[in-house]
C-alpha cells in the first residue's frame, strides 16, 4: 500500500527529472544526423537552471492568466503521470483517479491555458500561433478519441494499466491489424501534438511560421523555465503512453520489490531512446507541411484510426 | 482438333503480319479469317451432331452456345477484315497515322475473342476476356485524334476495372465449387455442382461477375465507355467491338444463369431483368439525344445487350429468342458499322446534323445506312424484329406483362429515335458537304456480303442454324 | 485433417493484412506519382508475404510459387515497364487536385472499407477457415479502394495504379480462398499486370504526345451535348 504511493511519487520524479534529458538527447541526435556536433545532452538542464535565476519581465497588459499559465502547464503532465504506467505494470495508488480520456483532457487543459496566455499579452504573433495550435489540436481531437476508443474497445476498459495487459498477453494481439493501425495513428498524433516535423518546425525562429513555439515567446525568467520544462514533460508523458501502453508494453516492473521498479527506469529510458532515434530519422527525412496540408495529415491519421476501430470491431 | 486450329490460325497470321508488308498482311488476314470461318462451321456441325466438342486434351471445349458465338466471331471477323482493306488507306489519305501493326493487332484481337467461347477453364476465359481489351486498346486509338485517345483511355480503364471485379467473382465461384465438393472448374462442371454450392458465396461470385463482365458487355449503368470507344474506333473495328466483343463478354455472364437457376430461387432472373430493362431504357432515352451516327449505333448495342438480358430473365420460353437475338444483333450491328464506315468515307464527318440527302450523294452508302438502321432498330421483316417478337411473345405468354410491356416501350422509342436520325441522313435536300470519292471495291464487297444474312435471316432460317439456336437456348435453360 | 496452424503464421498474415490496407489508403491519398508507385510495390510485397505465410500454414508450395511470381511481375517488372514507357510523366508529376479533396477522399475511403467488411461478413462467418476472415475482408476493401482511386484521380499513372491496386486486392482475397487454382491460371493472371502496364503506359505516352498532358480525368470532349 505504502509502496504504491511511493512508486507513484517515484514515477513523477522520474518524469520530472528525465524529461529535459529526453529533449536534450533528441536535439543532439538531430544535430548528429545533420553532421554537426550538437549541444550536450544535459543542455536543457543548464538552460532551465539559467532561466530560473533570471529576472522576469511581464507585460502590463496581461492578466492573472499569463502569470498562472506556466504553473498550469507544468502541473498538467505531472497529473497525467499519476495515471499512466511509467514504471510498473500493476495499477498504482492514483491509477483509478482518471482514465485515458481523463488524462487526455487534462493535457488539453494545459494546452488551453497556454493558448489563452498567448493571446493575453497583446503581441501579434501570439494569437497567430495560438489559433494555429488550436486548429491542429481541433483536428487532432477526433483522432485522440478514436484511438482511445479502439484500445479501450479491445481491452474492455479505459484504464491504461488494464489496456496494456491486452497487448501483453496473447502475443497474437500485438500483430492484429487494428493494433498496427492504432500505433500508426497515435504516432501521427504525437507528431501533431508535440509540434514535430512534418506538422511544425521545433527549431524554427521565424515567428510568422511558428505554430507551437509561439507559446513561449513572451515568457522570460522563471516563467520561461517552467514553460520549457512543461513542454519537455508533455513529450515525455505522451511517449510513455505510446510506448508503455501500445508499442512495447514489456520491461515494466511486475512485482512490488523496489529493485524491480528501479530496474524499470533504465528500461523505460532505453525504450524512449529508441523511439527518439526513429523520430529523428523521420524528422530529418520529411519537410514541414504547408499549413493547409496539415488537415490532410490529420485526416489521414483520423481515417487510420477509424479503420483500426472498425477492424477491431468486426473481429479481425 | 479444329478448335485448336481455330486458335492457331490467327496467332500464326498475327506473327506473320509483323514482318510482311501491309498489303500482304491484309491478304493474309482475310485468308486466315476465311479459314477460321470454315473451321468454325466444321466445329458447329460436329457440336450439333455430337452434343459438344473437346480439344487439346480437355483445355478447349465447345457446346452449342459456344459454337454460336464462335461462328459469329469468325464471320464478323472475316467481313471486317475485308472491309479494312479498302477502309484504311482511304482514311489515311484523309490524314492520320500509318500504323503497320494494324493487322497483327487485328489478328490478336480476333484470337482473344475466338478464345472466349472455347476455353474450358473459367479462369482462362477471364484471361481471354481481359486480353480482348488489351489487344483492342490500340485499335480503338488508331485514328490518333485526342477524342480517339480519350475514348481508348476510358475503354481500357473501365473495362479493366470491370475485369478485375469479375476476377474476384470468378475466384468466389471457384471457392464455392471447392466448398461444394470439387470438380473441374468449367462451365459444365459448375452447372453440375450447382445444387451443392453454398448460396452466399455463389451469389457474391455471381454479382461480382455480373457487374464486372457487365461493364465489358455494355450494360447500364456501366456503359459509359461504350459510346466513346465504339464511335472513335475505325469502322471495321467498331463492327468487331459492337458486334461480337460485347457478345463474348455477355456470353460469360449468360453462362452463369443455368447455374443459379439450378441452385434455386428466382433471384437470378430478377437481376437479369432489371439490368436488361435499365440498359434498354437508358439506351432508348440516349438515342433521342445522340448527335453522331456512330454513337447512335453504339447506343443501339447497349439496347440489344439489354434485350438479351431481359430475354434470359423472362425464363425458358424466351431463351430461343435470346439466342436468335444474339445471332441477329451480331450480324446486323456489324453491317450497320460497315454502313457507317462507308458514310464516313463518302462524307468525312460523323455528325448527323452535317449529313443530309445522302441518297443523292452516294446511293450505295445511303442504301446501306437505311437497311442497317431498319434492321437494327427492329423493323419487320428482318431478323432483329423476329427475335424481339419471339421474346415479347414468350414474355406475354408467361404472364410477365410489366417486363414485356416495358421492353416493348423501350424498343419502340429506340426505333423511332433511330429512324428519325437515319431519315435525316438519307433523305432530304442534299447538304453542303460534297462527296469525296466513290467507295473502294472491297468495302462494297464487304457490305454486300454482310447484307446477305441480314436480309435473309429474317424470313428464312436454315434448318442447321435453327437447330443450333435451339440447342444454344437449351444450354441456357435451367434444366441440365 | 490439417494440423493446427502455428500462431506466428497467423500473426504475420494479420500484420501483412493491416499494412496492406494502409498501403491501399496511401495509394488513394498520395500526391507524388513516384511515391504512389512505391506504395504499390510495397503493397505487392505485402501480398507476397501473405501468400508465403498462408503457403507455409497450409503446406502448399503452390502459394510460394504465387508469391515469387507476384514479386517478379508486380514489384520488379511493373515499375520497370512503367519507367520505360512513361518516364518523363512519372518523374515530374504531382497531382495537384483530385475530384474530391484529400481529406474527403480519405473519409470516403474509410466508409468504403466499412462497406467491404459489412458485405463480406456473412460469407466469412459461414466459411470459418483459418486465413479467410482477414484476407477476404482486406482484399475486398482493397478492391473497393482501388476502384475509388480510379474514379477520383485525374492523372493517368494514378488511375493505372488504382487498377493494379484493385487487382492486388482481388489476389489478396484469392490466396486465402482459392490457394490451389490451376497453375496455368495463376501464371497468366499474374502476367496480366505487366501487359496492362505496358498497354496503358504506351497509351499514356501517346496521350501526352497528342494532348500535351496526362490529366486524363480532364478529357471530356465526348459527350451528347
């Protein structure tokens, strides 16, 4: 009982602690693929540390929303971490507090506040980016819902821990057509939600073309640090859901021994690393889509998820 | 043995035509087609006396219905080859590409059409039908105008689409046979195994084949490629396409009817009736609006394919009419296209509005068009009228008044529409278009030779032919 | 009777089925001609993989031969023929517009897949053979999607690929329900693909020479009006 609370908190610590590392590794890999040296993988930690010690400049026109948003954006992924399997296979203390849909909505809440804060300052680029982010989010919502429905339909439950066991135990389920298509749809969703190529360019500096990066434009000092950390955590959380529930539900601790749980940490990090390699390959080989073609990208994801749903519903 | 020879002859001629000069190729083609006609007559005679023929160790087989189709393909092939000799150079003088491969493609096309009624394995029949499209693609595109290329494109794409759908249907039928206990995958084998075939599989197979090969046969609503392809191709090719290629595709569909009848249920008849009536009705309506006389004859093909389908759907008494209709249509339609080709040679345009008073300009062409229009639209005392009358009589006799009534209505509408167009072309004040030249001798010869059966068969049906038709009708019936 | 089929064979076949369906969707939606051709080649390889899996499962070397023929005709011969006949058209083409825009196309394609599943359901329920349920549903869906591609695309090469994708779908169904078609039939049906490619390729080249483009969907001179 106490272990479950402990492990739950350990999960949160892992996510908070290793999220910047994931981002650092991703940036380094991208630079390496482009034949450059790239920054150290611990650079995001240094960036966050540096920003935390700087002064904050806040626009006079902004309201409480602007000041509160970094914290909301930070807490949302933390809250979702409590619900999903990160280290263990069995449900932890807070696991039944919300299911996958609830987790999805909490993440959306964070995104909602961020979008509003971007509008709050009066900077013209903020609302432009915010409206584009909302467009992408609005088109991605149906995919989210259908993907979650598909996996829940197969598993008979919407709690991620229970869903995960479906892909785990008869091994045949892993190769079912609906599973393959669901994985693909969710992967396209991650690309959209986390503003990766081909949806958005995370390393672009040109404000007119920014979709998601514009959320951080106005922040400085502590606010910027927290927003940066929150962005890294959002990616980490999405990856945990994707990898631990859908793609590779193995390598998680199945007993309550502390050693097992600690062993799960490097395994999870390894899985995330492999995924980041795949992500880098995809990011480096595609070009950013024009804005109106993002609808095609997301409708392809939607259709893939719908076909996955009908395939599993018709019992194939 | 003659069945194998029937296939070898065009193949050999096709190979030769690649290397010899144009004139020799034309001569070879005519000779080869004449040989094929002779062999087909031989085969038909043997089929009548023996019930069915087999050849090439069982890979080829022919029964009365197949013999009928074989005879028609052979005869129209010969006539069209004869017509081509005079037609092509005259068209090229008017402008157009000289293509040395016309006759080798022609022979390949003929070969593929001859193969359809005599191949035993149903999967091979599919290949033959698919090959008829591929072999005739460049024949349809022969005139090399943008319209001809557009027509060829639609033709190839839509008929291949139909062929692939039919492929899945045939696979379903094979599966049904396997589930029903096995046996040779031939038309006869399918019919023998009919009582044991599981209905859902059989029905799915039938519907896929109906839609797939129906596209190739020109049944509405899959007929959209037909008026284009059959009007843009050179006239002798149109004769082959309209006269016999659609018939071979329809043959494949008709072969399934006895299987479904034996398997039980009247559903099959309703499908045939509905498709037939829709085709006839659509064709009749479109004939009113048509503006090009070759398209007019093409729509008439759609109409007649529909009539055959209706005849099958009306049941056993109408099957003789169906066989007779197939015979009459093939002969009359090819004649119509020869007539249309003659008009094109004389006048140079295909538009109805531009041609008036042809009888003053070129009596032969005008007489041909008049005769062709009368026969194909069903005027007495010609063969098409006789067959349509037989079908309607059978329909009324079995108390299917609605179907027979609708059929009669559509036929009458089509008759009126076509006669109005033909009247416009043949009679009236001579228009501003001058005659180009007289018709080449071979074209006239082909016209005369193909007119003979058209004129004669309405009033006098030779006893051998009558027996063949009766045997073919029996082959279509439900009783094994 | 037949011994139980190894579960990994069933898994592999199921995965091939899922990816086959994905390839069919991609052929509907891709803009670049080259990537369309590559998706088709991928689809054919998946067909060969499924044929091999079923061949191993049912102990039929016949299907192994079918797989080899498929790879040869569709993955090797067809792209080669296409390159030979329509090289310029292939390498330069992007299809800017379809009859319906791509998201709508994809939705219609999803609806067609549902339709295919619904149609096939009574048949697969009756048959209860090991590979039939996946292959028949995915095959029929592939057939419908290919036909839809022909209807909705305007470029010549895309329509050709739609036709060939249809044939892939028909074959995908056929390898599970008719694994022992006479060999001569399999061979000739397989060679239909390169011949069709050749004919349509040459026709496309002629159209390009005559009309100046390959957007065959826009050729609409032959009408009644």
